[in-house]
């Protein structure tokens, strides 16, 4: 069992039951998947390829997919069907592996959390998303800096939960994980 899965099943479930007076275990928030994506503001295939390579480096060669534009944008000179970004969906073991790397290795490197855009963090019914502006904190990207350079866009992370949660429950779970930036 993964360290975060163990923490969730032994500690976090009981904390949720005590704090929010949950009666059913099915209503407890659990992370279903993590969606990582890079979006380009301009149509540049070189930047899209670099972002695609960066995602593959972060997630250890898991297959990534391109995000294609659904409608044309004349101001940005983007035609329908052109690639505008790339994304990857992590679930099960890869999700917990990435979450462990994020909580224990990457988030402690932020000194003032300016690179971590939590002011633009969005809480939906069952998801929480935020932006990492500086992706050089990922060691895999930093090792290939001479190839990738500064052309990498900011990384958008989206945590999707199985049950409908309030913002208070999501923040409580993240604070229990000792994510000190929140």
C-alpha cells in the first residue's frame, strides 16, 4: 500500500468523520484522478512538442494526449482542430505516486509560493485546480533544461474527487496532508 493511501485510510477518514460528522463512508471525499495539462496561448507546434515532452518526463512516459481546438479563434489565428495544448490523466497508483512527489518533493521547494498560483485556484463541485507557474521545480524537467529551456508553459493541476465536496472539506484534507501553502 502506498504511503498516501495508508495515510488516507488510517488517519484522514477518521478526521473527516469526526470533524464533518459524516455518517456514511461513501460520502467521504476521495481523489478519483489528477489531470495535468499545459495550454499554449499561441499556435506554436514547437512549444506544444516541448510541453508534451515535459509531461512525459513528469509522469514517467505515460501516454499523453493533445488538446485540439474545438472552434476557430481569429484573433489568435487558430484554426479548428489545431493543437493548443496537451494533457494527461493520472489515476490509481500513478496518481498517488505523483501526489507523493508533489507534496513531499515539489511543494516544499517553493519559498514564497509566488510560482504556485493559488489566488487563481478554482473550487468546483468535485474538483480543485491550481497553477504551477515555474515547472523547473520538477527534477525531471530540470535535468533536461538545456533541451527544453524556458519555453515550458505553466502547469495546470486539477484534482478530481469522487463525491461532491465543499470547499471547506477540500481545504481540510489538503491541510491534513501538510500542504503548508494553503
